[in-house]
C-alpha cells in the first residue's frame, strides 16, 4: 500500500516550465508472469495473456502482457516520476496508442518522454495543455508501445481555481 | 479465476462479417470503491483515485477511477462479448482516447461500438483491419470515455498462418 498524497501536500509543475523538444527518461518496471496473469484474469482473459503453454500457438509466440496492462505499468512509472518532480492536474486523453511489440515476462520497461507542444488555455487563463510523445522500451532497447499524451498543468500565477 | 480458452477452442469472427455502420451494445460493469483503490494502489497512485475524503478537493469532486482502470474495465466487457460472439486476432492500437467524465463508485458501465471502417490487408491476404468507434457510458447514459480501436480479423478463407 503506497501512501496517498493529498491535495495539500502535492507539488505541481507549472505549465511554463515545459519547452518543446525537452526529453526525459525514467522508470524500471520488471514484468512478471504472475502479474501478467493476475491482470488478464481480471480485465483481459485471452489465452495468450493467461496460459504459458497455449500462448505458444498465438501470434505472439508466448505469454505476453495485455496491452492495457502495459499502459497501466507505464502509468505506474509516470506517477513515480510525478512524485519526484511534480505533477499535472489530470489528462483529457491519449492519441495514437500503438502496441508495437509483445511485452514478455522478464522484460524491464522504461519510459521516454518528449514535449511535442505547449498550448495555454484560452478559456481558462490559469491552465495550459502539454502534449508529450511517450515511448516505452524494454531492457533490450526495443520500443514496445508508443502514444501521445495530453496533460493539463497549472500556470505559474494561476492557483487551482478553474472557474473563469 | 476464469477459464482460459486455448487457441484450439476459440471462435473467430471473419473479417467479411463486419459492415460499416454496424452497431452493438453490451456489458454491465459495476464500479466499486474497493476496486478503484486496488487498481490505483498498483498503477495510478494519485490521491483522487485512492482517498475518498482527499478526493473531494480534486478537480473530480470525489474518488474516481483511474482512466487506465476504465480502459481495463472496458476491455473486460469486450472480452466477455468476444467469448459470446467470436474474437479478433489482436489489436495494433487505439486512437483518440478521451476520458470525458469521471467514473465514480456505483457507476454501472456499458460499451457501445460502431464499425467505422473495414480494410483488407494488402500485404497479408488472409487478414483485414476493422476500425470501431468505442463509447463507454454510465448507468445515467452519460458517455464517460471514447476511443477508436483497430482490430485484426481473419479473412473467411484465410486460416491462421500470417506468413505471406
């Protein structure tokens, strides 16, 4: 059980601190067969995510993680990074999500992000939207998943009130 | 623990059975506070997914599910539907994923899908790609999440071999 930070003790990154082209890499998530099967049992009960032997007959050649599980593991690394460096106010969504390669037990995943765009909100002067390209690689350096992510960030002078 | 279907006893939907404009609705997933917190503890440990009281101070006004958890619950309904009606060979990815409204404990989610496009593969004559618009609604009829999903399907005469 992780400690839940509350609204009052969180550190936010101001919108103004993001520059187009900025890059960062972080995370080291070891994928286990146990966790692949546990996630699949709850949310994605397809044989290639559940059964080591049967998965050999699948397109993937062996047991591999649900694509949504890879998203969840990636989010876990992103939240750890936010705990260190500060956070957004939330995300309206994701574009161009591609599961490029299977994620297997024993893979160690890491995240690479690059700022693609920064747009101040016209209707809400105290927030802005940052678009990031997110790439997730395994320990062999192979990119297994990519997406672009939009994050809502506080303007430096804005405060949290979103009215207006 | 659900029974894992194996490669040999699965039912596949042939690519040719999809027509642009076809719609289907399915699923009834009751969202619980317990499951929201359990998922968040593992994958998205932000206070508005973890702590009922603290979440009142968030943009969402109360404890709500991780967006990735909503994706996972949606996949669970999609796999149940595939178990009834047949399945794809997998998905290369997702576009235009939008978390439109918070998902709260007590919400009952359902899935609505519409076929947007069907494209036979040029390089692999035994498969085709179907693009679906996926909308997830709560029990009040409010759309909480939308995305478009690509699925790879067998051609009727294709078989499973993907070489060629």
